[in-house]
């Protein structure tokens, strides 16, 4: 596939830059309000649950600006831009959308404290590193399906990893009886763990589909330029499979679940972004 990639100089229009800045401001404002909600000593207005629709609405507005930005950046006359920071911005948008959809009926608001600044940072990095883009041409519909499913799998398991980190912090504080305002604003541990395994379950299904479509639609998944991605993705799939089996068979929870979740996600990060980071940012070549 490397022969389909081409490097060209690129720049962002004033309109695109404006949408990036609007998305960043919306994300950071919404994330700040999520952090301050129920905070001890804050003003009554920020404590009021009536402000939840406001900061979620701001987050949705940021997602709209984010999407408009990507529509202007990723499709090009020559093909699709899948450079490191464009891909990161696309993944972060999927993460935000999955988070906002989950927030409709699940207590995941505190994840926004990490999710929204993360999305803002990917857009700012795409703005800073706008001089080069990597174009993927002749992309068939089976490959588009594979890429879409892969991005969805990574995005959902990214949220699960953030949930695991939040759960680890909550567990650490409660075991040491350090119950600050942030910990008290979180749902009970049992609810947090239930949400974690729901995310992992759906993410595992998507990751399985990603591997299956890869084996079906890609001629040689173990070619030199793909072997590390394939091996690390299979390793991640194995770790999540063992975790789900352990949960079903032995009732794994708490720190055991957190370690396996973070281990599986770390392998997935290396599979999806490790090589792109080394080739595009460090070595500055495709």
C-alpha cells in the first residue's frame, strides 16, 4: 500500500483555521464546565444540573465544527489525506461522538474532562503541522469499510481506556479514604466497572470485525509494511479476549480489569499510530 501514498505540500484556508479555532474554544469551554460541575466552592450556577444540557450542547457544537474542518481537510482532489495528525483528528472526532452519544443515557460526563481537550489538541496539532499531507489514492470500498471499522474500534477502546484510568483514580482515592469533590462526583465503582465492560465488549466486537475485514480485503496482512500492525492488533485482540473471558469466568474486576484494559489499548495505540509517528514525524518520510 505504500506505493499508493504520496507526499505533497499543503496549507489550510482561513475558513478551515476559523472552524478549528471555533471547535477548540467549544471543546475547552465544555470540558471546563464539566470539570467545575458539582465542584465544591464553585458558584451555584455551575453546580446546577440545569447546566448539563448547556455544556453538552457546546460539546456537540464543537463536534460540528470539528466535522466541518475534517470535510475540508481529509478529502482532496488526489485522494484521501491519512497523515498522522489528520488521522488523529479523525479518530478524536469519533471519540467525541461516541462519548456524546453515551452521555445521553449513561453517567460518563467526567470522561469529557479528558476527551474534549484531547480532541482540541489534535486539531491544534493539525493546524501547526499543516505543511505536509499524505495522500492515499485508489481506495476501494472494501478498504474504506476496513478503515472505518478500525477507527470505530480504536475510538471506543480509547474511551474504555480513559474510563479505566478514571476507575483506577477512583479506586486509589477510595482505598486511601481521600474522598475529594471529584471522586464524590463520580458514579459508584460498580457502575463505573459496568460501563467499562460495556465499552470493552462493543469495542472488542468492532476490533474483531476490523481484523476480519483486514484478512478478507487486504492481500497480505503480513507484508513487511503491515506485519507490525497486524501482530500488535492481534495481541491487543488477545488481551481484550482474555479480559472478557476472565470477567465472565472468574468475575475479574478492579485493578485486574484496569491493567488488562490499559495493556490491550497500549498495543492498539502502537499498532495504529506507532509506525505513522516514527515514519512521518521522526523520520519525516512515508
